[in-house]
């Protein structure tokens, strides 16, 4: 709520990643522990309480797809590596040309299957919630399922079962099975009766958690974006 009011005050039409993650955390969705730094000089001091390896990401209202701009570096093992990554990022053309809010340094999520959870506001039906497998499944195969909010636990379970790639979640082809229960919980926190999309239906027109990384035992939202009405 604070995050939405703050973004409006700054005349922003979207919540940035940090604010989006703070909103998710308020609804009980796990997000990585993080620290924001304004530049390489602050890294040593501000990352003391983080567990390495970490990832660093550029934060800019002008950059929607951070990886495309060269603005995401994962698996950095020390403060010195983070500093070097930030210096390299600042030389990337798209980053050099953008307004920079800072750099988000965050702990790595436990490895797992990348999923996407999204939200949309339909003029007629109100909030809708979406889930899909991440990566190529979303981009190329468009393997997603939608429901009108609020969803029940059974709806969330059926949404997962409907995915063409559902077998992936059960550990197809030598992969480890991931926690479907953890995905269901996040779907309910986002699209359930007291979920984020219902509570903020007046403000949020689009939500995008991409990816949610789901391991054998849990799920962490490592990227989040909310577009405001
Ligand atoms: P963008 O989508 O803007 O390019 P992301 O924040 O989604 O940037 O990061 C790109 C990719 O980096 C993610 O899809 C994920 O694979 C990986 N990644 C990002 N943050 C983390 C994290 N905290 N832990 C593990 N992997 C991460
Ligand atoms: Mg992303």
C-alpha cells in the first residue's frame, strides 16, 4: 500500500522491482534478502549482512528488461566481484543512457524450476491471475492458464494441472520434482480471496512475477513488476 502511494507521489506508473517485492513480502510471498546500493563504492558496507553468492541488477525506470540491457549478473562470490560487475554494467550503452535508481544486490534463490505468475485487470471481470512455466514455455509455447479472481486452493491446483508442461513439475526427464504446494500458496497470496490482486484491484492493472523460482521445498519471487492504473 505504502509502495503504491509512494509510486503515485513520484508520478510513476509502475512499482519498481524493490517496491514490488516489498508488496509481495507484505502478502507473505518469499523474496530474496537484498540491499540497494547507489554505486560500487557502497557495496562493501551495504552487503555485509548478505549471504554470498549474490546477484546484482540495475534499477532504472527506463529499463524494463534488465538482462537485455546487460543489467543482471548472477553468482557473484564477493563484494569485489559485485563492484566489478557494477562498473561493467555502467559502461553498457543502454545503462549509460538511462536514469539509474541504483543497483539491487540480492541473495540467490535456491535452484529450481522458473515459473511465471501474472495478473491482469479485465474491464468486465476484474482481476485475473495467470500461471505458467518459465522461459521458453511462456515465450514460445504460451503454456499458461488463467482464472478470474478470487481463486480457491482447488482452482490453483487445477491451474497447474492444466499446463501442457505440468509433467515438468513432477520431475520429468531426470529433473527433481518441485513443490507444487509452494506454487499454489503463492497463487493464493496473489489471486486468492484476500490476495494482493483483490486487495489492490483499484490500483493494479498488471502484475508480473517473472520468475518465481520453485525448488523442492519452496518458492521465491526474484523479479516483480506491477503496473498501476
Ligand atoms: P529481467 O527479467 O529484467 O531481465 P530478472 O530479475 O528476472 O531480470 O533476472 C534475470 C534472470 O536472472 C532471472 O530470470 C533468473 O534466472 C536470474 N535471477 C535473477 N535474480 C535471481 C536470484 N535472486 N536468484 C537466482 N536467480 C536469479
Ligand atoms: Mg525477469
